[in-house]
C-alpha cells in the first residue's frame, strides 16, 4: 500500500483490534494506521463493524482485544485526555432537540471546559462555517436533516479537534445537502484536520478519502488509495447491460449461452438481479462486440470502474442493497 | 506521537461532573414550562385542602394526632412525598431517554466526560432541585404555622436526602433498563402505595400491629418521619439515626452501582 504522507506521525494505530458483544464478534482483529493530516475511510455495508470501530477509535468503547493507541496514548487509561483532542460526529445526531442551535454548541463547549467568551466566539464562527448562522436561535427540532447534520459537525469542532471522526456523515441526506457537507470537510482537511470517515457510499469514499480500507463482516478485505484499489481489483471500464425482464433473468441468460458468450468478450462478468456487468479495458469496443454477437440489451452504459466494483469483486455483494 | 495541539484552549476550571450538572441545569431552564407561582401554589392549595380542611374535621372528631394538630402532622409529610416524587420523575424516563432515545448521554461520553461524570452530574442536579423545592415547601409550611422548632431549618436537607435516596437507585435502574414498561409498574405498585401508606396521612399506630413493619420498611416512611421530627423538634436521637442511615444507605448503594451501570451502558 503506498502511504500518502508517509512521513507524517501516526495518530491512530490499531493492531488486531477486536470488539465482541457477548459471543458475537463485530470487529475481528483489524490493523489500521491513520496519519496526521490525511483523510482515512472505512468503506463497508451495514453491519460491517464500522460504527463499532469508530466508537473504539473515539476512545469511548473499550476494545475487547488487540492494541489501540490514539495520539500514542492508551484509550483505556487516558480516555478524557484523548477525547479532549477529538471531534466526533456519531452515526445518529444525538442533539438536544428541545434546545436551540446555540445552546447545543454552548453545552458542548462547556463539556470541553472552554470559557464562556471563547464558546460564544467559536459558536459564531462555526455557525457561519456550516451555514447555520441565521438559525442560531431555532430549536433543533425545527431543523431539516441536513441542517442537523451540519450542526453535529459544528458541535464536533467546538474544541478545535486534531482528528474529526465522522460515522456516515451524509447517510439520509439529499444530494445538495451531501455536497455542502463534503465541501466543508474538504475545507477542514485543507486546514490540516485529520479526518476518519465511515461510509457505505462508494462515491463518498472516492471523493473524500486519501486512503481507505474496505470492511466486511468485521474484517478488512482490502486497503489502499481509491485508485490503487480500483486498479488492483477492477478493470478500467465497466459495461452495464440491462435486459428486458425475462431476458435479464440469470437462467434465461445462461440457457441462451449468453453469459458464456459475454464472458469471451470481458475479463469478468457479474450477473446482478437487475443488470449484467462486464469488466473490460475499453467499454466502447466491447459494447460494439456485444451488439456484433447478436446480443441485444434493453439498455447499455459504459462507465469507469468504481469502488462499488471493488467491493463486488471482493465480497460478491453490492454495497447498498 | 503528534506534536502539541495547534490551539491549546484556556480552560474554564470546572470539574467534569460539574459540566454535566450544568448541562442538566440548562436543559431544565430551557424546557421548563411551569412557573414559580405554580410551584408555590400546589403546596399552598394542598395544605389548605388537606391540612386546614381535613384538619378541621380531625380536630372536631378526634382531637389531635399524637398531640399535634392534623396540619402539623401532615405538612412535613407533604415535603417528604414531594421529594420522593421529584427523585422518581427526574430519574426514570429522562435518563432512559438520554441513553436510548435522544442519546445525549452518548454525546457527552464522546467528550472528556466519563460515564461516571454523567451519573454524578445527573444526581447532583436532581439533588439541586430537591433542595430548592424543599426550601420553597419549608417556607410555605412555615406560613401555615406548622413549624415548631429551629430544627425545621434542616427540612430542606431532609428533602434533599429523600430526593437522592430515591434518585440514586432509580437512575441506576434506568441506566440498566431496556424499556420503560417496568417504570409504569413501579409507579403503580411502589410510588403510589408509599405515598398513601408511609404514615403520610395517619400515624403508623393506626395500622394493625402485624402491618406496621410493612409500613416501616417503606423508604418514604423514613423520610416522612425525619421531616416530621424536624418540623416539630420532637424526636429520639436513635430513631433519627436509623432514618438517616436507611436513606443514606439507599443513596450510597445507588451511587456505587449507578456509576458502574452508566459506564457499562455508555461505553459498550
Ligand atoms: N451494542 C451491541 N450489542 C450487540 N451487537 C452489536 C452492538 N453494536 C453492534 N452490534 C452488531 O455488530 C455488528 C456491526 O455493527 P456496526 O459496528 O454498527 O456496523 P456498521 O456500522 O458497519 O453498520 C452488527 O451485526 C451489529 O448488529
Ligand atoms: Mg454504522
């Protein structure tokens, strides 16, 4: 794995990190190193163990096994000290719904023992940063999902953290709200804040992460930069074919021998319930060949490979069901 | 290791549990929909209706209750039952909600606060409310002329003790609870009977001898007895010691178990 910012200090180091809930093992001995200033992602479907990992890395949940250091400190004994230097955006917003935006920030500032004047000043700056300055006195109850998410991000920044941990920062947001969040995260990254992000959106991982690990069933199945992962586990381009209902059916395809014929054209074929994916180097060439072979899909699309394809390759499943 | 933080903020100098206390105070101040007038009006009306009204009947038919007027007998138990009520109302649904539904305690646990700080912050806030409410009730009882000793100045402390004696174990319970179903059962089969039968409205001597121990093991009974002793100034030192010991033991056990329960719940 090439390490962007290899010279930077490691701020989070996990070795064999494990989390058990009773007999159930949610995180199965993962190795991760996050370096100062980078944007590091955990990509995986629901239930992969992302939140369990984030809660350990936030120095909240106790590891059941393995080693974990944050800023070189042991979270088991130095929790408060570590958390004073972290900002956490949990999967659920956990805001005080009946209080105003301003009071939500003030409470958090107090949790970090900041003096009141400093809290006031940072509240102003942060609300401008997340574009909520005009809603400072609104009750959180009255805010949209996107606004609440931005407030949760502002809240996590009140202590000017060195690492910002975001658990699915844009799940459930509409595209416009997502782009606003992404834009703010870029800015933080430019300012040197280390970002640790979980997501089950491959586009989010590609957009935001310098490096990422792909998680599934509590283990890391691949690691690298988005580019490296795609190069290693997918072809350059993908041809997506959709067939009319019965023709797209797996058995119909097999009976017609079309899977075999498509297989001759592509490096690899994935048959999904709603479409067939051909992994190829040059999509346009292959698409003509498909037509040339007398196979007529209802629709066809040529696109570049994405992390979604990497995940499919590694696990045989799609990220978002 | 990374270098020192880019921005080292000056600190406000509050200990961690105090920050949690302050959080609870803010939520209360920002969401309280009652009024100070209302808070004073209830004990006032209660004492008029029960103390003066019923007291009149008692005086007419029975005379006194163990040498006291019915108002003198009743008023201190109002303070103790109110403290119990407060210690219960504040400790069950609000705590389970902050853990399970709105998850604001989880938010606190992701800051320098430890789960124990959240527990102590909550309990100390409930104590604050118990003391403040008891000051108001003591004043109202005084206005009715039902205070007969300088010991009555300790009534707010009695109220505070009763509040935490209930709050500490109940917060602990809420921190371990998966649903609020059993809370309703608790109110129906513990709070209400205690309110009615802890020698609140008539002395323990009114019960058949066989039932008296049952009354006397009720935690509220000890609060009522203490409050009555403080208001009248008549009591045996041994009895006072026993009542205080019961309530203090409930508090201590609650705190020890509650700190642990909160940790288990918030860090898993
Ligand atoms: N507190 C818990 N008790 C029991 N099981 C849990 C708990 N938290 C998570 N799990 C289980 O651990 C697995 C991983 O969950 P999670 O870390 O939330 O995954 P993700 O965030 O990737 O969706 C899931 O199967 C989930 O049901
Ligand atoms: Mg999750």
